[in-house]
């Protein structure tokens, strides 16, 4: 199968938006206001924290905030001089800082970020662990959630059972969808993939 | 008052969507907008799709001055010599023309194929390569 026909191509996966469970955007935004826009989205790898943060961005902008965003990667224990400048220079209350992957920061870097962010109108982070800031939303994954995403990406095509895939990846939906990419890439033709034969579901 | 149905179109001359490297692509863009555009431009670019992060490079931009709420403009852009349109299992490279109207980044895209054969180059799979007879 051509990469561009693969239903699990990264670009298609990125179009899948966060599915709130047990709450609504209205309730989430009310809670964020109550927390004075200082809050964390918490959850394990591949649970949708980054997607949820992305979905939060336009809602914050509609409230009149300008956003400064930094994505931290594995091993980013401290902020570089340019990152600190981009994040903290001339901060104003009409701005909100977004830190994706805040748990990567070392203790002192995090303390600096938290302290200097007080000049901003808010600080919203994603983190694998709770405790950095009050938890706004705990991102959880379930086999049902994965099943819904598989159906969305596969549209009318048969969807493979999500339970085993979910278990195999310990609930990490990103990794589960990568496995699905590989399975579909191995399908001999797009027609075969559309009909589910050879079926990745059979794995 | 009846709401205007927004439409945005990119069309090449004769509806062609496969071209040779270096060839000139001519066509028209047209739009009918509910909210007037303050900026309108056509972008010629290539991008990747597949398993990894997306790469994208805009190679030419054509700005349309003073866009009207309902408008139609001609364009002519020369394609570069490469890269060619191709697909493998892990990555595809596609060319496209896209008209973008601000505010709102309203856009319409037309995917093109650019290669010496005017057809997408299909990369052989690993098994096809390893199964090929030695020269």
C-alpha cells in the first residue's frame, strides 16, 4: 500500500481530535478559569495529552489570550537561553504559556518556569505525572476509545478488534496506531486493505 | 438574508493534474466568500505523508492583490526540476497547488503529480528488491 493511502498515516491520525470522556468542554473551561488558568493535563504516553492541549488552544484564543507554546522532548531537563527568552521575555497577563511535556524539566528548571510564568495570565502543561500543577484533566485510554478511533480512521472499512491491540501496547494509543500503520503498509493493495483482506485484524 | 455558500476552487488548464518537471502550470483560482478576504494567495508546494512527521516546502507563492468577495484570477507557475512525486510503504511525496484566503486560512488544494513520466513513481518494496534477479 502506498504511504499516502494508509489510513494510519500520521497526517490522518493527527486529524483525530481528543474525545472528552465524562466531562464537556464547557465544564473543562469553567474549571480552568477556577484554577486561574494554571493547570495540568495528566496522563501516560500516548493518551492524548498533546491533542487535548492543541484542542484547548483555540478556546483560549477565543477568550482573548495570546499563547506561547513550547514542546519538550525526552531528556530536555533544562531550557535553553532561546527557549527561556521565547517563553518568558516581556510576558503579559494577556498571554498563556503552554508547556507540552513539562515532566521532562528538572526540578530547578520547573521551578523557574512556574515562578516566571506568574507574569502571564496562565500556565497550562501536559505531564505524565500529577503534582506539577492542579490537574485539569486526567487523560485515560480505553479499548473503547481505541475502537472509536480505529473506526474513524477506517471509515467504512471493517475495523479490527481493539481489545488485543490495546492490551499489547499497554493503552498507548499512539503506538497502537503505529502498529496499525505497519499492518496496513504490508497489505498488498489498497483494495485488499479496504476489504480487510489480508486483514490486519487477523493479527 | 440568505447565507452565502462559500466556495473556493483551484483549476488547471484542461484539468491537467500530471506534469513534467520544469513544466509551466497554468490555471485559475476562484472563490465566493461570506466574509471578504483581506489576503489571497496561491502556493505551490510539496509535502510528505506516511508513517513519520510531515515535511513540507513551499516553492512558490503567487499573491492576488485586492481580493473581491467573489473573484476569479489566473495563474502561471513553473514547476521546479524536483523532487518527483513518489510513493513507498513508509512515505509518499506529493505536489499541490493551494489557494489560501485570510482571515480564517480558508483553503482549497489540488494535488498534482510531477515526474518525468507524469506518473507517480512507485518505490519497490523490500521483498521486491531482494527478490530481483542479479545482473
